[in-house]
C-alpha cells in the first residue's frame, strides 16, 4: 500500500513536470526517437542481417566451396580426387551451362557470365528457393535471381532477352529465386534456372563449349589444395571471375562470398550504430543540462515539496521517472519506426547481397536498444539529480544559495572595443562557461559525424576513385586477355599506336603458394608504371627476388617488410624478400605483387596475357572496346571494359554509403537545431528578467536576439572547428579499422577541406538562424511583462 | 504661467484579462505632465499607479486612448520603435533596482549609455560625474550589484537612469525596498536633479517620498481623483507639508 502510494506520488510529480515543460519534453522525445531509430536499425543490420545471411546459408545447405569448369576438362580422376580427399566432407556434381551474355538492365546493357542451371534437377547442397510468387513454366521460361526484381525492376511474365554470342534468346520470367553464391553481380557469375525442357533447348543451341561442370562440396577446412590439384590435372587457369569461360576454372568459397555480400552491410551498420551512440550521448548531455536547470528553476518548488514531507529520494525518483518516461516513449517510437526503415535498407543491401532480407520484429535486439538507452538515462538522471539530497528545505524555499561569481568582470564595457551587442554576448558566454562547454562538446560530436558523412558522400558521389580502388586492382580503362598460343606482338604494337591509347602494359595474375596459402599474385614488369597505388608501407618490388604483400596477408602469415618468404609453384620454389605492404579487398586481401622477372624464377614458361590499356582523357571506353572487338584478331581471347565494370561494381557500394551519408547529414542538422532549441529556450526563460531590464532601458528585440544568438556562436564555431578537424584527421583512420577485414589497411578517402569548411559554415549559419528564430519569441513579450514576471 | 506639456493622454484605458475576466485598470484618463515638474502619482494599492507610469513611459501599451510624449503618439509605435524611444527619452528607476546581476556597476551604466553613444571615454566620464553626484565612490563602480547595499544599488540605478540624459525619469516606488536613511538619500538625489531641470515622474504610496514632488496626482480605481500643485520642495516647509496632508486627507488616504 505504502509502496503503491509512493509510486502514485512520484508519477504524479513526474507527469506534472512533463506537462510543465511540454516543448522541452517533445524535443527530447524527438532526440530519443532518432537515437532509438538509428540504434535499433544499426543493431538489426549488424546482428540480424548477418544472422539472416547465415540462416539462409544453413537453410539452403550451402556448400563451403564451389568450382565451375568447362565440362570437357572434367574427368573421373578429378571426381575421385575430390570425393576421396580427406578434407572433403561431402560433394555433389551437376552439369550446367555457362555463357557470357548481354542483357538489358535498368535502362542499360550489362555483360555478365551466366551459369544456366536445370531447375528440375534436385540438389542436396547449395539449394535455391523461390522468392515470392512463381508461375507454372511454359515454353522458354526462366527463373531469375531476385535482384533482377528488387534492383533491376523486372516483373513476373516480363520478357528477358539475353544475347549469347550472336544469338538472342527471349525468355519469359516465371519466378524469382535466391541462392547464396550466384544471385548478385558481385562475383561476376549470375545463376539462372530454366525448366528442364527449356534447359535442354538452350543446351542444344549453345553447344558443347558452353557446358560446365559444377562441383559443390563441404570441406573440413577451407583451403586451396583441391583447387590447386584440379588446376594441375586440367591445366586450367584459376580465376575468381572471368569472361573467358573456355579454359577457366572458377573457384569460390563461402568466406569470399560472405565478405563480398555482407561486409558493406556490416560497415554501414557500424556507421549507423556509431552515429546512434553520438546521438545517445547528446541526449544524455541534454538530460543532464535539463535536470540541472530544472533544479535551479524549481528550487522553491523543491523546497515546498520537502517542507510538505516529500523525501529527497521521492523527488529524485520523480525527476528520473520524468526522463525515463520521455526516453522510453521516444525510443519505443524510434524502435517501431526502425522496422519500417529496414525494408528500405534491405532494398539497398539487396543490390549487393542479392538476398531479400525480411526483418520481422526482433524482441531481443529491440530490448537491447531500449534497455541500453534507459540504463544510461537512469544513470545520468540519478547522478545529476542527487544534489537534491543536500538541499535543505529552508534554503530551497528561499530560492537556494545564490552564488555569484565575482572573480572577474570579463570584457569591461569601458575598455572593450567593438559592438556593444557582441561584447555583451561574449560576457554572457564567459558567465555561462559550463553551458558553452556543453554546446561545444555536442557540436564537436555532430560535426565529426557530419564531416564523416560529407567525406563518405564526396567519395561515393563526386569522386569515387578511393572506392574504386577498394579492391586494390589496377584501374586501367580496358584490358585484353590474349591467347597464349599465338604471336601477339603485332596486336600489341597496333594497339599502342592507336589514336586514343595513352599506354599499354601487362599486369597479369597467377596463383603462388606462400606458407602453404594459395596467394593471388599480380605480375608486372615495372610497378612505377602503375596508376593505382596500393602500397601503404614500403615499396613495390623492383628486383626479381622481391615481393610486396597485402597487409591483411602479412597479418595472417605474421611477416613484415624486410623478412623473407618461400614461394612455390608446383615443384619450383624460391626465397623472396618483402619490400612493401599493399592493401585491397581483392581475394579477401590474400594477394601480393611480384615482378615479371620474379615469376620467371618460379615459372620460366609464364606468359603475359593480360594487357592493360590506358586511354587518353575523354576517350569513350565503350567505343574503344567495340573497336578492339571489331579487329577480330586471333590473339584476342576477350576484351573487358574496366571503366564499365568498375562503375557497375562500385554502384552498389556508393549507393549504400551515399544514402547513409545523406541520412547522417540530415540527422546532424536536426540534432544541432534541437539542441539549440533546448539550450536557447531554457536560456530565454532563465534570463527573462535580465532581458526585460535590457528591453526597458532601450534594447530592441533584434539587438537582444542577436546578443543571445551571438553568445552561442563561439562554442558552436569552436565545436565545428574541432569536430571538423577531428573528422578530417580521423576518418581515414576509423575507416582503416572498419575496413581492415576487407583488406584495406590504410583507407585513403579523398578529403576536400573546402567541403568540410562548407559543412562547418552551414552548421554555423543554421545554428545562427535557428537561434534567431527561437529567440524571436522575445518580440512578443513587452519589457513590462518581462520585468513583472 | 503654465510650463510646457511634455506628456498628455487622451482617454487612456488599460484593461487586463485574467481568466476571462476583464479588469479595467486605467479608465479614460486625460492627464498632462509639465516640463520641469517632479510629478508624483499616489494612490491606494491597485489604483493603477504603476500601470499608468509604464503606459506613460512606453514600457507597456494602452488598450485604448492615446499618449502624446513630446511630439510622438507613442501608442502607435512598434515595440522596437518604443525601445528606441525609451532609450532616447526615458530613464527608469525601479523598486527592485533591476540592475543586471552579471555585470559590474559601471558596466550596468555603460550598457545603457552605449546604446546612445559609442564614445566610451565621454560616457565613462559622465558616469563618474553622476556617481560622484549620487555619492558612490570609485570602489563601488567595480563591484557587482549583489555586493552593494540596497541604497547603494538604488543610487547606481539612478545613475543608469540618468546616463543618457533622458527627457523624463520614471521612478516606480524607488524607496520601497530601502531603509529610511537610504530612502532619504535616494530622494535627495532625485530632488537635486529635479532642481537642475530633470523631469521626474514617480509612483509612491509613501508620504515622505510624495513630499518631494511639486505636483501630486491621486488615483483611485483607475481614475485621477484629484491633483495637488505644490511649490518646489524645500526641507522643513511646514505650509507645503500641511497643504499636501490636507489634500491627501480629502482624497481619503
């Protein structure tokens, strides 16, 4: 009974306080709403999206490795080797088709290698499933990965046309599907499924050269041993993606797929959660500020309550409850709305993952969000309100102990030069130093987040060079894969002398064993000719006994610059010195670089086949590639438009990050405005008498608005300055940590100080305008009213 | 010979709304304030004295009627124009002094003075002269309001009211919060400046304060019940005192 009575009293006081300060309660509620929304959305992506991906892997019994090779290379020896290998847990083989096709995609044409599967074959591993409704097949039906629907805009019963070689095939879409490996453009191989009759029809038309044998297997330990052996048995070149399907072994493992599909989502989630943490911190600072102010403003009320018999504990609890209620309401709304936001995030992530993430209510994550926010609010409120314990009722009834600071009369008016309003604004700033520091800290936080957002936006929308360099591969304009059995010198000479060609050089790739790890090596004659610098420490190799290795790989093998490693190809081996560390997400960071003369030490038969072409500025790469294709040279195996590939490849990343960046910017500005509303509104209320006196002696409303607004500018400018500098100096460091698992050891995002300065100026101008708007209410109050209050 | 009229009102009304109830505080007032006078507004509590003072000074706007202050109809001015008008023409002395707590005494004076003049040197000199005139020594100037006694703070407030050499000083119960000695000192200052030509309008319900005026307006229930004209204040003038006493008795004070 007594406990119930206590709760009633406390909640009555808490609700009365909320009613009394409606404006502040609503703005704090909005801030907690934003915090709850971002925090929950971030956690949902971080925990649930990753979990969803793993769950789908499990649901579809997805194999840990996947090999695709031309069927005519496959033989029983390979099958027996894999089946009997001690590392193999289970395996399955399937005959499919593969072909490079050109399709219409989002008002553009897109080139991709298609893995064409028979939908009626049953699989025990690496299964696929329909997403949404699917229709009964008829003649020339096709089931496409759901990304074609989600991102490409295709609908059921739409026509889907593919140009395989010179032949155009027209399918009718009868359903959308999902599998783990081949349902996005990320890996360069797109899996489609055809009803048996259609499959047979297409198989007949494409012929034997397009037949592929697909092996999926679960391994005890994922390594490259089986792949190496297949390569030895078949003499196929291993690539993770290729347009040359004739003599290629495509090899994928789940860790690389996972990296390419969910890494960006994890990165975005970390950005959102980090930003949400800043917002929660801002909310806590505002709670502390608000409680401090309300204790001073309601000093006599606290005195009366104490005199009436309320205990300090009850009064403190009522204050804590007041803010807990606001935080609870705001967070609950934010958490609820975050579930409306996840489909939008899902659509964005689907562009990369190819999986449709459907997020239902997650009680565990929502509880984590809510409880985390409430615990921090309770702690902050208790710590701030505990001074009520020391408040004697009589002292409180007399309005508390008014402490005047007579230490210094800052900027005396008789000696200080400048405008009266500015001097008064500065005097006020010095007199409210705690408040100024609070504003500065908040602005540092939001400006830092804003700077980060601007940098991300710039790098994803204006100049995507840094993003394009994320894989760490050379960004030439086009490349030609040459045949190894032809004399290519004439073709190279002709291309070099073409009008738009700036330069050509070979950058090849090959697999080399380093400490029993299969590492993809870039091979180049002269690394000084490289335009994409991936070295972040040391230098590229100059001599035949030198290599540079990826930083991620260096961590894995625990080697650094100056140390030597043994490299092996088949039975040939040699010692190489590490001269530099490179970065890049290519092959999950398991890559390295050596010179052409270096590879000849291990493989004297090594042939350079990958010719990189650098075009003069303003040359249309698509036209150039068409020109090369029309040469019909015997030397050319395939031509790749690198510009287009990069544009498509980075599209998903840049789209996600730029959207998150814009979101952070909007929230940053909103938070600045809400915090200023809080502080200035409180300030006007607390300084009503002072403002009244000033109005009485002849200050105009505009002068007072300016005096108040200018008084807030120094901490805002300082906060913007510090936050901006922190953003400029720390963003690449933070991104290095975030992207380390992707192989980016030293992020090198382009930071344009002018953009940050513009952001800073925007925050300052918005702050000033917001202050002027909030203080505009002084206009309505007459001097007489201000004084008589 | 009658002096020039500096302020006049025509059917001046002020009504406050309180919970839907209309409270008519000033009712159709037609009054005139003359150049050189020390006008005192007296009356019982709730008669509308302070409301009239703040209406005449442009601190508050009337509900109806007009106020002619020098050549301006101030009821027509916007709030900001009124602020500028007050800074040019009015000085204020309040019962609670209303000095700005967070500024030194000198800064309090200069904050008002710098609204009118940018010349800090001349303003500081003028402030110092006024400080000497009201009997505040230099040590006081650097102090903050909370470090002064009530009387000292009120004298500082008088300096602030005079720094811009206003046409009229409006004083609302200037001795109300002071002990008798401090009150007398403040009144002596006001009398002194009036003798030098400063127009003063003062609200009071204190007889000793009222004696300092040469024209007494007595208010009851929002109207002027009577006006008493006296000669300039001379200490110990019995006849003048008796005349005021008789007037107030007649008013029912």
